[in-house]
C-alpha cells in the first residue's frame, strides 16, 4: 500500500511542478496561446501588448496572482499618471517551456503542397492547420497551395513571424497573411 501511495504522490508532484505557475521571481514561459500584458495587476489595467505561447519572460515580482514583468516606470508615456509596470496573469506562466504541438501527419495533401514554405520545420503545425482551415472555409483550394508552394516570410511585418500565400490568383488582393505566433490569418 505504501508503494502505491508514494507513486501517486510522485506522479502528482511531477505534474504539479511541470505546470507550476509563477509564484516567485525568475524565468518562466507563457502557457496560454495569447497572454495580455497590462499596466496594473488587475483585469481592468490597460492592455499594452500580447505575449505568445512558449515565449520566455523574466518575472520580477508576484502579487495576488499577477506577475510583474517590467520595472516600474513613469506612466506618462502610456497616458497615465504615476508609476506603472507591466503585469500578466501568473497562472499562465510555467517554469517549463510548453512542448511544440506535433502535426499528426505530414503526408496529407495540404502538408505535401506546403512543405516548401519558409521556416516550414519551425512552423509546420501552424502552416498545416491554417492551410486546412482556409481550404475547408473555401477561401483557398489545394490547387492554390500547390501553385504557390506554401507560405512565404513577409518583410512588411518584421519582427513578427508573419507569412503570406495567394488564394484565387497571384495578385496582391489575393494575398492572405498568417501570423505564425497566433495562428490567425488576415488580408
């Protein structure tokens, strides 16, 4: 009986540590797909930007479930009076970097059509998922992806990882963009 109890404790402890939220200063990784950064440790704090899954952050302080990820600074530049700092929900931070999601099959017709994409090995899951959604929605066809060969890095959106493809023709109005960090497509 004691061995079973110890095994259960070890399994619980391992799971708890793997998904431990920020409780003290240190380096953490974002576990949410999109995590809003706010100028106050509450849900009404002004949103300044967004962090993305697997992004590393340095936590300087943890207070009431919120993690401060910047030094305090003059809020005048943000249109606020007094000192402010950037905060995120601590429960969406982990000491362990979340694993990359793996595509179940790279042998699908869409995956084969886009395997020449820029940075395919890095963003293959996002590229295949977005491409499948575009085909299912009717915005693109498998033939579009075969003709274009995949997703190409955009120089207009640096430093964000934004890529583009063409659906329905090779004109600028047929260009579709994909933010590989969020998985969102846009025109």
